C-alpha cells in the first residue's frame, strides 16, 4: 500500500457514509504480547493487561533499555482485522520515530494513536531516550476512534520497534470493537 493517506481518507469517507454518527460503542484490549528481538539492547520488565470492569481493560508495559542514549528509533505499525485469521487492514507504515516526535502533525493515524498514548506514557519527548519506556494503565475509549473507520470486529496492531536500522522488539496489541 503505497498511499496510506489516500486510502485512509477513502475508508473514512466510506465509514462516514455508512454510519452517520459514532461508529463504535465499546472498545477494549483483548490481549497483548511483547517480544524482544535483541535482549542485550532492550527487554520487557512487564507487558500485561488488567481488567478493571466489563468494558475497561488497562494495558501496562515497561521496556528496559540497556544501551542508552537511544537516538535513532524507527517504527513499523501494521493493522490487521480478523476475518479467517488476521488480514492486513487499512494501515502499514514504517517511520522514523525521532523525526515524528519533532513534527507530530504529519502522520494522520499515528497522530491519533499517539494522542491517546501520550498521557499514559513517558514517551512524549524528543529523542534521545535515556530511561525505561513506560506505558501505564492505558485504556481505550470509543471517542478516540471517532475519526477512524473501525467497524465492529477484532483487530491486531503489530508495532515493531527498531533502533539504528535494526528491529529490536515487537508489541502485538489485540483489541475488539462493538457497534
Ligand atoms: C508492511 O510493509 C512492509 C514493508 O514496508 C512489509 O515488509 C510487510 O510485509 C507489510 N505487512 C503487511 C501485513 O502487508
Ligand atoms: C506532549 O508534548 C507536547 C510538546 O512538548 C505538549 O504540547 C503536550 O501537551 C504533551 N502532551 C501530554 C499529554 O503531556
Ligand atoms: C536512523 O534511522 C533511519 C531510519 O529511521 C536511518 O535511515 C538512519 O540511517 C539511521 N541512522 C543511524 C545512525 O543508524
């Protein structure tokens, strides 16, 4: 998919036509798993979900960095939707994360993800990273997705994190939405 932005606009328009108001009424995490690809570089102290109530599930994770400062971070973010197994859906993007942090306005969908992540994490600063990366009790809310066409279903977001042109870790987040 070479033009994610165009595709995003198209599906958003389609979504807006099919559902004139709020797309989803409930959204929650259903699973998470974290994989380190380079233990001497970074490892997960924890990576877990905690159910707070029927419709609230909190995600927390902590990444320990062993080779600081980390000045070069890249991300690949892929969306999947479950049909018969998880299939690529809507979004697959690789970016230079340090550059993104310097100029957040530029990448639509990631900007949305980042907006709900930043109050629950310590990643909201420009590179370098010198401390453990922490996400603390992140909870999804339907209104975060008001601008995103996510029909009811099960999704997987695969976030692969790299540094200095080498993939270091994978975070797989599974979530479910209801209309
Ligand atoms: C996403 O794009 C990368 C290249 O940027 C590719 O290697 C990968 O297979 C793609 N993933 C999917 C699910 O299409
Ligand atoms: C994240 O950082 C930017 C720029 O430093 C700031 O404007 C914004 O309020 C911060 N967001 C949060 C949730 O702290
Ligand atoms: C930093 O990352 C970018 C890709 O995100 C890459 O093009 C560049 O070569 C990297 N720099 C170093 C010093 O590894």
